[in-house]
């Protein structure tokens, strides 16, 4: 396999994309070569595009074709606001998952997997396949654009298929991933049967430290469930605490996912602005370098100079 990393962005967020690439360099030193889609400049890393930058599908199709011309067969597709937020498991990313992609003829292996409070959406494979989940063809998000390893030929086919369903500015990343595939379409039937997700706990770089964090969070969630149940029974003074716990549970569900590429679920940006949930999560982080670099890029990209500090 010849794999690359493709960071999807456009000119307005080039600095954010390069910050994400810097986090890849920091957390995944032995990474595959990095390329950018959606930038008007062309060069060794910038694949360029023609047409409307809002047509995400066409821009990405051009990038896929450029990578294929360079001899790449697979790529980790990473949106510009999804950096790794912890140490990456290089053996998993560079060897194990690419090997599984070839073995399983995978269209896609998603790095936001099941477990860690995220439900199953398909069939769990055996130990030899590191307990990957083969997603059901009915699963709406089987081609999520969270970071994942793509077969470029398959991605090319899916992009063309979706481009027939949407036009112009409707060819967004959102419409790509939430599109409902026809299970009887002969062009994509095989592809939609070959979507997989990881079990993140099988690929932890710092196994004991990260595993301990997952366990502690599970215990906290259990306590929260018990206290919420008691609050429903007793009411009164428990109500405010119950609301606090409910918000905390929601925060857990939509925050980080630990695996070979630790990530923040909803990205660092939301609707063109810094994601407030991300910043609340970052406040709890002990990674001072990540905090400092985010404060810098936030000011450059969004004109916001607030420093993210620890609340404890």
C-alpha cells in the first residue's frame, strides 16, 4: 500500500490546516506524506483545484485524482479542524490499519470508532481483525468525515455518485457524509458493504494511562446515572446538581475519543468560529504546548486572542 495524508481545507483556513499538520507532525512523527486540498496555490504539497471552493466534492475529487497520479492508493482524509489531540499509535496507523484495509478490501476505516460511550452500528470482527466493526449498510454515518483511512479508488467512485445527487454549493462535506446510499446501486453496492470502524481501546499509544482515563470516565458516568436517578425520585435540592450532571454527560459524549489518532469529536471549529466545547475540553487538558499553539492559531485565523488556561 502507498498511503498519504490529505488535509481538506480552503484558502481562508490555510493557517488552521497547517496547524493541524503541525499537530500531526508532533503526535505522529513517522506519518505518511501530507497534502492539502482546497488551496488555490499549487506546489509539492498543495494539490490545487479549479472551480468553486464551496463545491467540496469537486475539490476533493480533484485532490484524489492528483494523489492517484502520484501513485497513492490510500489516504487518511482529515478535515482541517480535526488535529490529533494526543500521542498517535504509529504502528497501528502506518502498518496495522493499512494491512487490514488491504485484507478486507475496505472502502473506509473510521478512526472515530465504537466504544467509549458510542454504540455499535454493525458486526464485530474477530481478534485477527483487531475487533473492527463492519458497519451496517443502513448506518447513516458509515462514511463519516471524521479522520479515517480511505481507499482512493472507492472514494473517487463515491464522490462521483454523490455529485450526481447534489449540485454546486450543495456539494458540501456534510452532504457527502449524510447521503443515504442506495443498497441496490451496482456502482456502490460493494463499497457500502466495506465500511469499518475501529475499537479505539485496541490501539492506545499510552495503554495504561489512556485506558485508566477511559475507566475513570466510565465510573464517573455510572455515578452520574445513579445521582440523576435519585434526583428524579427526590427532586428539590438535587435538581440543580442533576442538571449539572446531565450537561457533563452530554459533554463526555461529544468530546474526545481515544485511539490510534486521539481526536475531539466535533472539531476545533464550529460554523466558522472556535468551537466552545473544544475550548472547554482544552481547559481540562494538561498539554500546555497544545494550549499555547491553539491560542496562537486562534488569533491568526479568527482574530481571537483569549488564552486558554487550565481551570485546575
